[in-house]
């Protein structure tokens, strides 16, 4: 964890000590009234995820031991204000060394006593804040990674084939609109839901620039609350729905999804699901070869915690059989494909770059093998197309 190492070399005496189950971490901080601000330099650092996931933090400040509720600062103007406070406190040179271009800015709002009851919305607030935080750079995260581009190319190909001739589509977890804009351009009317208001603003702005806003409707919703669109849309109002590489893996409980989709889709309407697979052959084999047994089978954990997965939040991996059981009785399977199956996952893209001269050939072979047994069960993700019964 590079961020922790650098802060232990901190020559500034005034630091906060963050209490975690695995020990204490010294961190630079700024306090403004009842708010303490912290900065995480590295996205891979686990301490910010730990306190955001818990919704609370315990800090030993120079003058007192305090506790408070945690929040990710994601609005650009507020973030710049906080960074200005750090720049003033630590000076330009130290600021550039420790805090310039941070991965996360966190707020701990101090309280006299933390409530003992669980907040059922805490997880969703954390999830929303994390995606708000990366919304403006999300396209670069996809297009800057060869394997992420391959995932999107394959899913977009399946969406075009499945929804050819369909008019009104629902996208669950649209993100920054990597697939939304393609489908809008091709004449589909889109209803997009996402937990992140900032992601929705990005999609809306893209559609506005291209003159496609009249065919786009957005709604800020967590996947667990999808049934809230039923009164507005009506039963059987949609020709198809899809959710790829995101929302389906961030929701702990998918049990209500099949019933909601069954009401929203017309008879024989299609649902395409792009899902983080529990068993990835390339990943398991690679980690076993390097004697990293825990990483080789890390996707069995529920959730797969930050630091074990490549994501900035906890994720829930599924097998194709999990989804077939989940949707049995309401949908029937049409097609299953593993993506990628002989190429590495996106977090191991360095190996794909080493194969760059042969990447196009390997990608074609990957596409041929993906729908075949046993490969369709062993990809980094799987793409499953279902039809409403």
C-alpha cells in the first residue's frame, strides 16, 4: 500500500491516526469545524474503502480521540476547496509531493456518539459516491485498456444483434454511456437508470451534444429500486433491457430483478446481462502458477472485496448457472458467451500488451471459443441473453 508507506515518512508532526482492525495508519489531515478531511493518494489503498464501506471512522487527532461518519467528496468544486486547505496547511512543495492529483478526498463529519443501528442505505451512498468520483474519467478507464475495449465491443455486438428492430430499451447501470450513445444513434429510444447522478449527467451531456436528447430518458436509481419505474413506464412498455459489466455485480440481492423485468418487458422481450464471472480460467491458472492461491480463487468470496478484485467497490461474482436459476420460470436462455476466455482479464492487461502483435488473431480465436463449451463458463465475464416467457 504505497500511500501508507509515504505517510509514515511524513516529517509533519501533526498527523491523524486512523484506527483500523489491522492497526493504525498515520495520515495528514485538515480540520474545519466538525469536519476532518483526509486524502488518499493511491486508488489501490485499502484504508479509504474500509472506512467508506463501514460509514464511520475513528481518529486520534493531536488534541483528542474522535469518531465520525465518512463521506467521499466527489463534487469538483468541493474537492478543489479541500485541496486548497491542504495546500495552505502543508505548503506548495509538500502538497505536490503528497497530495497532488489524489485518488480520493474523504470527509469525516465528527459526532459525539455513532449510532448503533445499521443504515440500510449506507452501501448505496458509498457506491454512488465512488462512481460520482470517477464519472468524468470513466471513458478513459474503458478506452485506455485493450481488454475493456474488447468487452465493450463484444457486448455492443450482442446488443445490436439482439435488439435489431426493437424500439424502446432499458439500460440498468448506464455509467458514462459507452453503449447508450451507439444505440441512440441507431434509432433506439433509451431509458437509462444509474445510481450515480454524475454518471447520468455525463450521458445526458453526450446525448445533448449529438442532438439525441429527445430519445433519452434518465432516472437516478439503485438496481434494488428498479420497480420504482413501473408506475411511470407501465407493464410491458419495453422491448428489451440490458445491463453489462457493472450494476449486476454491485447489488448484493438480485432476487427481485427477474420479477421486475418480467413486468417491464413485453412478451418475448429480451434481457442481456454482462456479469463478472466467479470462475475465470486465465486468472485462476495464472495466480496458481505464481503460487498466489488466495488470489486464484478470490472470486468465491461474497463480496469480492476491494483489493482482491480490480474494482473500486466490493463486487459480487456469479456463475452462469446462478443466473439461469435466478431467471428460471420467468425467462429462458438464448445464448451464453464467455468474455474473454483465452485473453487475460482487464486488470492483467499487461500480459495482453506483451501479446500485442498477435492480439487481433487471439481476439478472433477468443470470439470463436467464447460461446463454446466449456469456455462459455470460464471467461472473465459472461454475456447471457434471455427471453421473457
